[in-house]
């Protein structure tokens, strides 16, 4: 069975990376940087909190 929280966090991380790429495309580098940072934090939390599931 699929673990719901880790899967949701992975989807959020992918969405944040897509937002960052779109922001870079239009030239809004502050939003892009914050989105990449947020995606990194979500991935870190996912890997440290839910590593055993």
C-alpha cells in the first residue's frame, strides 16, 4: 500500500520545482530561489521523518 504522507510530500516537492522553473523562465529569480529552497526542505523532511516507511 502507498504511504500517503511521503507520497504527498514528493508531489509537493515536484510542484515546487515546477514553480521554480516557471519563475526562472519569466525572470523572477527571488521566487525561483525560494521555491528551490522550499523543495529542498520538503525533500529533507520527507527523507528524515519517513525513511522507515
